[in-house]
């Protein structure tokens, strides 16, 4: 008996072009699905507020008579921007921020990098505990940390000042030449631990064979740190510098509390304090919006400049 032949049609070969199109559609769907939450948050918490601030900056409230009548919104164009740029207190706020950056950024980058290198070297035991203790100040809300430090800075209340007085040392943390370093100290208290974690994670990702090769070549711990580790994590160092610079431009909490304790910090000490004063004390939302837009432009310009400079350094290093 001969076997019966199977009947039926064989499926046609798959169309390669159709398969590629289906694959591209799936990729686009995956991209859209993954980017949709980020895009929604970006639009809701950044683009919409920025657009509204730009809109408000072109208008102002005009009150009839002595200000007791109803106000009306009028279009003022660039008048608010000119008023902000011609205001000496706004310009001096950028001067305070520039001096703050000169002190704060090198200290926080060098300090956190030094702590990370020390933990990575293995000289400190119980590294997990040390890392947690160093990071703990960052977990304290900034307003609470500022209140604690303000208590330690206030004469008549501070045990630190009393301790110095017993040693015949007079120090005024809220004086003309010491108030800015006092503000820097508050920011360092929380910034060191956070940036240390970033550097420590970057150091842990270094190839161990590179470090072993440096040790075989006779490089000590200090030489390995400066000639091997730091150059390899240069990208992380530049990122921390840029984030520290952006954070410095947004300085508000620490000097705002200092304003309640010392006349050395006025109500427009920083650009953010100028914006707060214009909006909530002078009720000039057009002026506050214009100052906000100018601060945003300056922040974006500095971030772009740092990024371009970092890119050129990376290309030159290669």
C-alpha cells in the first residue's frame, strides 16, 4: 500500500519589506509608550509654567486713581524686562550668586570627590555605614537644616558661639564678611553626601584590570587617584559641576531664612529672592515673571556653555 500524499497549500514566503515595516511600527510604539509619561510631565511642570510666565511678563496691572479702584490688565511689551535689567538690586543678586558659586562649587566638588576616593580606597572600614552617615544630611529637608544652622549662628542662642567666647574668640557668623560663607556651609552640609554617592558609584564601575595595571606599574594610592581614577570619571565630575552651578543659581531657602536674622541679607539678596519679593510683596507679577524668564535664560546659557566646554575637553582628551 502506497502512503497517501498530503494535500494542501504551502504558506507563501514572508515579505521582507512588510516584516521590516512591522518591526519599525513596533519600535515606534515602544518609543512613544516609554516617552509619553516623561513628555506629559515635561509639558505639565515645565513648558506650561514657562509659557505662562512669558505671557505674564508682557502684561501689567494698571490701577485707577489712588489704587483703590479696580485694576485692569494692560500690555506693556518689554517694559518689565527693561525694568528688571535696570534694577541694581537684581544685578547685585547675580553678583552674590557669582561669589557664592566661586566658593561653593569648588568646595562641594572637591570635598565630595575626596570622600568618594577615600571610601573607594578601602582605608575606611564599615564603608556602608560611613556612606549612609555621609548621605544622611541630604535626607534632612533643606528648610529644617537651615533652621538648625540659623540657631547655631544666632548670638545668645548658639552653643558654638558660647564655646568660642569661653576661649576668648569672638566670631559673628551673620556679619558682613561671614554671612556668605555661613550660607555656603549650610549648602555644603547637604551637598557633600549627595555628590559623594554619585562619585562613589562612578568609581565602583571602573574596570578593576585598569587599577590592577596601575598598581603593577608601581603607582601608589594618591597617584592612582589623580592619574587614573579621576580622568576616567571626568564625565561625572563635569556633571556634578553643572548640577551644582544650576542649583546655586536657584539659591533661595538659606538666604531667605538669613534675611529674618541679619540685615546683611536683604529681601533681594539672590535672583530668586528678587522674584519672590516682586510677586508676593510688591504684587507685581509682570516684573516677577520677567525676572523668572531672565533667570531661566541665564541658567540655560550657562548649562549649554558648560556642556559645550565639557564636550570639547572630551574630544581633546581622545
